C-alpha cells in the first residue's frame, strides 16, 4: 500500500474519531435534555393527575348534590349510578338492588322511550325528552330528561348519562291550565253576551257565537280570527237606527282609548244592545281592546213595564183598604196612604215627619215598637198586634205586618208596615169564645143525656129479653117450632136494638178528645183486639210490622182499629181469609192500612159507607155505624180516611194521623 493511501486512511480515521466525539457530545447533551424533559413531564403528569382527581371529586360532588336526579346507565339500560336526588325520585337504592330502566318505563311510553334511546346512541345526545315513569311505590310521575352518551378514550360509547327532572306538578298545572283555557274558550264561545277581542292593529283575536248572531255574520267565530275590523263599523252600520252616529261613536272610542261601559245602541229590528269597551295595556303599551255587546231589550222593556206597574200600584196603595205606613230608623213617618189616614183619623199633613209611637201608642205599648224596630234593623219581617188610640182617643187594635226597608246598598233605612184594624174581629173572637164555651157545656149535657137515654132505652129491652127467656123456660116442650122461631127472632131483634143503642152512644161520644196527651202503643192495642174479638178459624189477622207509639186517647184508637178489623172480618167470603194491618210514615204523618181479601166494595159506594146507618148488606150484625165512628175519630185527629177496593178481590182502608196534633 502506498504512503498516500495510508495518509488518506489516517486522515479519514481522525475525522471519524472527531465526528464520534462530536456525536457523543451531542448525545450526552440531548440525553441530559431528555432527562430533564422527562423529569418535567413526570412533575406535570403528577400535577395533572392531582388536578384531574380534584376535578373528578368536584364533578362527583356536583352530581351527588345536584337538585335534579343524575342517572348513569350502561348501553343495555342497567343503572350504574344514582345520585341522592335520583334515589329520592325513583325510590330505588341500586347499591342494594339491580335496576334496569325498562322497569321504570310507563307501559304507554315504552315505544317512545326505546325510539328516543336509539336516537341517543345515534346522535350522542337528546334534549327535552318527556315521558312517564313508575316509582318503586307504584306512583306515576312525569319526568324531563336531557341525556348524552359517555365515550372512552378511543371514542367508543360505553354508557349514557342524563339529568332527570320531576315535572309531575308542572304537567298537572299544565293540564289544569289547558282545562281552564278550554272551559274559558267554551264559556266565551257560548257566552250570552257578544264578545270581540281585537289587537292593536284591529285584527280579530277572539270572538264568539253571539257576536256572529247579533251582527248577522254567517260564519263560525273561528273563521273570523285574524280578520281586519278597520272597516267593520261601516259595513254593519245599516243594522242600527242611527248609522252615522254608530260609526262616529266607535271612531271616538277608539281614538280616546278610554274604558266605556253601558253604551246603549238601538238596532233597526227593535233590539237594544248595551256596549262596553275595555282597552288592554301592558304598562304603557297598547295591546288591543275588548268589545262586549249585551242584549238588554227585555230588560229595557221590563223597566218600562215596571215603571208602568209602579205607577199602577202607587194608585192601588194610595186607595187600598189596608193602611200603609213607612217610617225611617228614628220612627219618623215618611209616607202614609189614604186608608191609613182614615183608620187613624189624622190627615197626611198631621202625620208626615212626626214619630208614629208618640202619636198612636199608649205607654205600655212602647216596648213592643222598640222590639219590632230592632227586628227590622236585623232584616226580620213579621206580624204582630198593637193597641193604639186614634185621633178621637178611641182604643183600637191593629194587626201590623212589618218589613225592613232597604236603600240601594242593601242598608236598612226604616220599615214599611201594612195595617189592618181588627178591633171588630177581636170582639167577634171574644163572642166566639163565649159561644164555644157554651157549646162545650151543651155537648157535655147532651153526652150525659145520651148515656141516660141509652140506659133508659136498654132497661125495657133487657126486661123484654128476660120475659121471653121466662116464657121459653115455662113452656119448655109445650110450644110449637114456629113459636120458638118467633121467640128467637124477638131475642135477635132485642140484641140488634141493644147493639144499635150502644153504637149510637159510642158515635155520640167519639167526637171529643179526652186523655189526648197519653203515649199509646198501637201495636199492643191491635194485638189485644185480635185476642178478644171473635175471629173465625179460616181467617188470619196479622200485623205486617210493629206499629208506632203516638199521643192520643187509647179508647178512641181501640174503637178505630176494632171497627176496621171487625168490618174486614165480617165481609170475608174466601175459604182462607186474610186481614193485614200495616203503616208507613213521612215527616208529618203516619199512614195506617187495614187490608182484607173480602167481597170488595164498588167505587160508587166508597163515600156512602162512611155515612151513619148506611150499610151495603142486610146482615143482622151490621148496624151501619162502625165505619162512621172510624171516620169521626180520624177526622177528630185531623186525619183523612179512604179506601181502595176491587169487587171480588178485597178492600184496603187507609187513614192518616198527624205526628203532632
């Protein structure tokens, strides 16, 4: 190898050594930089991890303590996380029991929920989702949800999170508001007054059926919404008596924009409308106005009629036979009619302005008027009697019907009294009382006489009966059959005569109330009657339900029920006879009934049978007095008696007895 090549190689080697040293130096420098950067990165990572932990803790605290429910679920719907608000809302503790959102969905919202979850997975979020859910306790609640998908670091979806707000009360409020709006809309639509709501540009916002009816508009109110009313007055002015005035008045009202109430306008068909105008403002901003039209034709006609009636009745009051007196709260006379002047003997000028009590009342009557005035101040009306002295100083008795007099505000400003002079009536009442006492005395004497006559009449009958018995005994087996039949006929006739006398005595004594304040058990009375009277074996007498206790005379009610039950038994012609006693009641009366399945009574005889001595059969045991006594007793107790009967089927006697007599 030549020296030149060796020199070249040496120089190359030197250059490589120098380059290696330079590279080592650079490597050492870069290694140091890398080391320093690595240390700095470790410090930064440590800080970042600390910051991330802090932020995670803060964020976790926020979601734990947020007012609304915070929910995290996996992509299969299993709940991963609930905050406290979510636990309270749904009622589940997912740390103790697993939960899938499908268990929360309302049955009618499942399809909507699944569709929304699919959109969430596709778009990565959804807003304003509203649906119903079931809580653990079975309650149904409305919720509002904003949700988003949670991704891992590789942008792969791993879960979903959402803020859930309970909007149940809002929904209920919204439903109530909608119902109220619907009711209000229906109310306005069917209101008896015409309504027209216009905005600030005179565009129709709302109207109703009456408006279309009054202004002869042949479309539904909904069709008019949004229509311009700027020229409506000119288009409809010919419907009114004074067209130009109608238009000018509307323009004036719209220009002034001031509330107008009770504007009266007359239509050419005779209808009278009352118009109101109400401006609508929001602060100082004019937002529109409301027109209302009310048909007051009847009211105006009634007012005119009322004025005519008032005039007519004023004339009647002035000339009626009853005295009219009006006073204020100080008892000062404000008004009298002619009849009152005639009753009192004073003329109108002598009475007006003076106190009524000072003119008419004796000293012992002042308290009555004071008490009556207090009643008027309380708004009470009543009638009372008053002793007065007229102008001739004669004592008279007035029947006064007093009532409070009110002003337009409903305040009592005095009283009005209608006066009737009953002095003569009172004298007649006293005379009537004397006559009644005399009648009572005469009735007592007649009753005593009836008992005496009954005794005196029965004595000869008993003597004859005894003689007939002796004749039969003395001539035993001596008399022929015809004679015996005649003697038996005499005995039956005597028995009938004695029963007739007893019934007449009972009838005469049945017209007075004795021992009427006794409490009597009707059930016991009827049961006693059933035991003591003769009831054939084929007839059953029963009480349907226990009869009530009432105030009355026990003897009278025994007569009443015994006559009706005996009458029923007497006229039963069936193989199996039935008599039923029953009752019903209302607030004021008891209604009793005695029902049988006897021969029945034709309708033409329903009144006749209650008359004394009126019997529809010729039976020996029928005197024709029993039902008359029953009717007399019922009427004595201010009741009524009647019957319902069908010939051949049976009869039901009804009678009523007041609960208080």
